[in-house]
């Protein structure tokens, strides 16, 4: 009886998933395929940056279901389309109260300025700016608009940048935990929090270096956009904090008013009958340059830590970002085989990861270049460590001025927690055969001197490989690379001076570079070739069935006469017809 009830419950749960879950997924897919709603004759797009913002859209096709999500890539592409859309008369930007990632802010600023160059206005509204994260980057975005508004009585606390790090050594010492790590070299500070109780001189130098560069970039951009002297702007900001009314008096903003006031002012500028349109609704499904015909530039997007293998996530709604070496390298090989693809732009936002995974992806980039298809890397907030390993031999690298890049170094090691566990009556024992190195990375003990020497030699070899890749790709002497490497993180502006990147700019500057290298004329077609699972593969993960079975379920729903499912099957048929026409990881402290 008990087994019968368990079986019945399982069958019931399966039926609920089939009758509720599958139609929900199918309806969502049909809605995605249906395209955008018609625009009013005069539309003002309202872009809300207050929710978390990623560099790229999730590659999982179901990740955005049921929650609001946005990416800087989707925003800048929609803005490019809006420039030539006669229905769109302006944009209102809602600013976050804390900091934006500086690379994201750089890209948004470029997009806003490009949009404004068409003669269409942009207003920005803030309900307060607080010293949280890179708040100067948020202010920079607001300053790039025609008018920056603030809510009456709100705080304007843009006085500089600060960053905190946790140092756990004294805690580890107290409880007997040993952080047994090797670094190459002194600037590779991703594990310094485990090894020290304060900043080392190199760690302090490196952090102040990139923070100072980002700060000066933000200040210079603000001064340029607001047509003021940079030194004067810096002096005024650092004398704060202020309220909105003070900021207006000091010419740091343009207007004080509620968001409703800013909306009405923008609608009045747009003309009689103008209406507000949510930016997400506008951006969803708008035709872009992807659908043009002719020679194309492949766009491959990659965001997150770099690991070996394929995306094996069991959660079809997960929106986390990880770069899987098999998937990303395969995207390059697909672009190589595509006859219409003449160049490739890799949009990269990664602090690094596995050295072997990075090398696998780099090999696919070499293959693309060997096939006479130039590869241009466009870096977001991060293009560091393993992210730079991937980029090192590209045909060209374009970085934002505040991109964190370089970090040419490696680290590795373990935590030895055996002595700490002994205090709680837990003993760690180990048995093994062969060399003692086989058990060197067990948690019970520290490395022996012989094991450490072997491990250190191995680390040196990985570091030498990294230096060799950079020297080859950047056409720099190895000795010069060693001078500027040592794990040091540089901003894009600094890296340009050092020869580690070719240009400072955003995604569309990288597209223009790829167009030039490929000898293309006219407006290039952008063809999305990012690794991306199909909706049916996502259903497979949800239901635990094969993708073929998922298609069968969809077909069954069609047979049962569900008009929503029939619409889905029709969309699939049309789409098919159209198709035939070591750890090398940098610290991630920027928020």
C-alpha cells in the first residue's frame, strides 16, 4: 500500500508538471517569439537601472522567466535600434542609488552619447546617490544625459571610491587553519585575505592603482560631459556630501524634482500624445542588424568564471553565468565553418578561472585566425587573468577605460584544517600508494617541503606558459611581459599604455575594428553565435527527459488541441525553415 501511494504521488506530480509546467514553458516561448507590441506614434523609453544588471543576457533560454532581468548588451543594442526608430522621441533613465560596475557604466555612457548625437534627448533621474560601490560610475552615467534630475531632499554622496577586503589570517591562526597557497607573483592577491592580516605593499599598490585609474576616468568623463574643469569637479565632489538642492546650486546636476516631474518634462519634449514605454518591452524582440543579409561578423558572448567541460546545469531557470570551455570553443569552430562569417567579436566579461580551460578556448581563437577570420575581443568590466589568457592572441583587444584586465599570474593551494578539526574531536587520517604528492592536497596536513618544491615548480611552468602566450600574442619581449605581469591588475586605460590592449572603447568600437580587419564595407551584419541551449534542452533539465521526449510532449499538446501549443509548433516550423536559408583568477571586488 505504501509503495502504491508513493507511485501514485509520483504519477500525480508528473501530471502536474506536464499539465501546468509544460504549458507555462510553452506559452512563455510563444510569447517570446511573438515579437514586441506596437509602439505609440511618440514614445519615451523608460530605462530602469535600479535592478541588478549583468554584462550579457543569460545563455539559458528560460533563465529570465518569472523575473525581471536586463543586460548592458541588450540595452546598448536596443538604443542603437531606437536611434533610427521614428516612434522613439527620447529616453528617461532611472539611476540606481549605489554603484554600477565601471565597465557597464562606460558602455552605457557611450550608448547614451551615441543616442544623443541623433538629436534625441536623454534625461536621467536619481532618488539619491550613496557611497556604495563605484558610485562615481553611476554619477558618470547620469552626467552623460542632457539633463540629470534628483528627487528633492535626496542625498548626493559622491565623494570618492572605497573598497574593503577581509583578512582571515588571525582567525585561521586562532583555530589552527593553515592556508597553504602559492602565488605568481606578489601582485596576484586573490588569496591574500587567507595569507595575511593586512595589505602587503604590493597588494596596496595594485588596488590603489586600479581604483585611482577608475576614479580619474569617471571624473574626466563627468567633467567632459558637463563641460566643466576636471580638477574643479573633483574638488567640489570631495567637499561633500550634499543634498540634491546643494548639488543643483553647485552645478553638479540640472534639475530637482520627483520622477513624475522628470517624466512629464520628457513627455512634453517628445510632443503631443507622447507615452512612456518600458525599455524592456521595447527591447524585447526588436529587429536589429542581426537579421540583415550578406557577409557577417559573428558575435560570441562569454561571461563568468572559466571552467572546463560543458554546461551541465540541472536548473533550467538558473541565471548564473559561467564560461564552459567546450561550449565556448565550439562556438568559435561553428563560426569558422559558417561561410558568411568574415570576422568574430568576442564580448568577454570574466575574471578568469581554469588555466586548462582558458588554453582550450585560446586554441579555438588561434584556429579562427588561421582560417583568416580576425578575432576582436571586447572586454566588459573584467578581462583579467584567465580572461586575459583567452584574449592574449586575439587579432585585437578593445577594453573599456575602466576594464580590469591583465592579472597575468597564477595561484593555487589548499586549506589544511586537520589541526583545527582536532580541537573538536575530529581526526583526519590518510592512506595512499605511490608518491606522497598523491595526497599532498588532502585537508589534514600542510605540504611537506618536498611537496611544496614540486608544487612550486609546477606553478612556475603555468606562469611561464601564461607569459609566453602574452608575449606571442602581443608581440612583446618575454622579459617585458614579466615586468608588467606578476599578477598586476591594470585598468583598460593603463593597459593601453602598456601595450596589453589595442584600443580603449566599447562593444561597437570592437565591431568597427573587426570590420576593418576583415576588409568589410557598408553596415556589417551581426550574427549571434553565443553558446546557448535550446528551449527543449531546458525542458529536458526541468522534467528529467530527453530533448526528443520534450519535443514529443509539445507535439502531444498540439494533438490535444491546445491553441497555445499549436502556435508554438508553427513558430518552430518557421524557425526551422529560416535556419536552412590552475586557477588564473583575478580578485572580483568591483561592484
